[in-house]
């Protein structure tokens, strides 16, 4: 049972850390990502200043939003593990993670399909898989307790 709890924490923890890492990358950007340039087929320096400002504001806002999502998820994980909050919180954590990750996968997949850009679609799928593993291990750990 201890290994189930360990895998439960490791899976969710890894997924939330991946989200936080991408969040910090986006929040700290000084220009858009290389795949953004491929999508619009223009380098950053060719965009006029107001458009650069708007795009950078949206990118940073997205980064800070993802960071808030990751931090809230880590708080829920802490409550589940340390405070031993009941099963409904595990279900809430899973729903929260799916709500956070599904749009990332949907948008990056559309960008990849419709443009020359190569956004990190696989990272989204790996993060989703880690959340499902965390949920499964959490359920198994509770069933074996």
C-alpha cells in the first residue's frame, strides 16, 4: 500500500511540477516562443511594438494562470496526503487537473494541425497520463487501506 501512495503522490506531483515549469517559462518570456514564430511565419522583431506588447501580455497572463493552477493543485495534493481529507477531494483534484490540462492539449493540437508550428503537444499528454495514474494510485491506496 505504501508504494501506491508513493506512486499516487509522484504522479500528481510530477504533473503539477510540469505545469508549473511551463508556467514559469511563459510568465518570464520577453518574446514569444519559437513555435509561435513558426505559426505566424514572422519573427518577433518584425512585429510592431503594440502587437508585441499585447502578445507578451497574453503569454505572461497564461503563464501566471498556469502557475496558479499548479499551486492550487499542490495544495489539494497536500490536503489529500498530509491532512487525509476524504475521497471527494481526490475526485475534485482529478477534475481540477483535467480542467487545467485538457485546454492545453486541445489548443496545442490545433496549432500543430493547422500551422507550421510545433508546440509541445506530447508534454500535455504526458501530464494528462500522470494525472490519471495519480488518480488510479490514489483510489487503489484507499481501497487497500
